[in-house]
């Protein structure tokens, strides 16, 4: 007889009932603000080109062309939701599964649940306001702090991320982690900045050592080289209209004042693929449906993606993502 317990949920049933109520509360929040819930496909012919993201793919054997076709599981519903915005949807939100081919851990499961929403006529600061409202509503926490990316590097590490050279950043990284062999060979300044940010800055964001208390913390004005799908600031081209949200050492959200130019977006995708090839990663198929939609016209809008599993972890005080989902990857 097989006595394995791996068939059992990784969470307990009472927590899953609380999760259901939590997600219902999110839906009510957006319904009260007349933001329409939408559904978009989990499969796509194009995928993300981001060097730091890898999508799962599957083989579709029944395409009308008669040939096998590779389809990709979405890493977020962003591209499809922007196509709806270009078609005139107005404000929209979605709660959906997303998939990222990354190591499972305390805060990540390869299959996870994402909340994403878009607000026409909002910029990133107005969207931060709304995300702040949602966080207070769900977690009964204080309003979030706001710091810009450059400021938090200067205050925490005493360096200016906009001015330091590649070699200077290597010295800083090695001073904190002298045995990291990858550092000397690194040619991308942003990789070093992301290491410093994630290892040394993220765990401190919003923490008051005097009172030993936490507040949510928004970091905004990321470098333009890390803009992803955000606009670059026309008044200061060193920074982009991008923000991230952190609370209790956990990254919760990533948001943009969205790039509208199809030309610039295509150039960014192509540049990503060039960078992927330079580090021996395969280039990824660009989502030309998104590019075509942007050609028709994306309304001025801001959008944000929020990790629901992580948010719910904070709600119930869970230590691992496995504790708040039905079955983590080890049990699926």
C-alpha cells in the first residue's frame, strides 16, 4: 500500500476558505470602483523577451496550418490586457494564473496567482494611490511610504546608482559578497544594481528600527534601462515611470505608466533578444499582436501586477507560499 501524503493539500482547508473570502473581497473592491473584470488566454504565440524571465512552453499539435506550433504559458496577462485597452475596454482588472520557469522557494511557485489592473487616464502616482487603498483595505495597514530609487540607494548604501560606473558597482558588490565569482565577468550594470537592490535594500524597505514596525513602501523612478514596458521620463531620461511595492521584506507589485509607442516597444523587445543571445539564452518570439494593437493606439494609462499569493501570505502571517495555495509544485 502506498502511504504517501503528497496527495494532500500543502495548505489547510481553513486557510483556503480564508483565501476564497480574500479574493472575493478584491473583486468587490474593483466592482465598487467600476473596474471591469476580464479574462484573457493563458496561452500565447509570443512571449516575454525579458532576460530575467523564462516562460514555459507547450507543443500545439492541431493548428489549422497542419503544422505543430509552440505556444507559451503567460508570465502575466499584460500583453492581452493591453490589447483589450486598445480595443476600448476602459478600466479593467484580472485575477489569473501566471507561470514562470524559476526555482520554487518561500515566495515563488512556478504556477501562481496574479492580480493585474489598468486605469486609463491615471499616471503611476495615481495608481500607487489606488494600490495603497487596496492594501489598507485588505491588510488593515498604514499608508505606504514613497521613496525614489536613487534616493534609497544613497540613503541605504551611500552610492548613487545613476552615477556609479560598472567597475565601481563591482567593487561595492564584492565588498558585501567577496566570493561571488560571477561579478568580475559581469558586463551589465543593471544586473549589479538588481543584486544590490534585492539583497541589501529590499529587506529594509519600510522598516523603522526604532519602533521595530513596518509600513508598505513604494519605490519609484527606476532607471530607464530597467523601464521594461514603462515610459521614460521626458524631463529626466535617466529614469522611467515605473514603481514597485514592498512590505515586510516582500516584493508585492510592479507597476508602470505604460509605454504607448509601438516603435519603441518593438525596439525594446529586439534589444532584449540581443541581450539574451549575448548570454547564451535563446531569443523569444515577440508578441506582434501587442505591437499591432499599440499601432492602433493604447490610451494613456497606468497598470500594475500584484502577487496575490504573497499578499495573502502577509494577511494570514504564513511563512511560505506553499502554506497559502492548494498544492505547491512538489504536490502537483
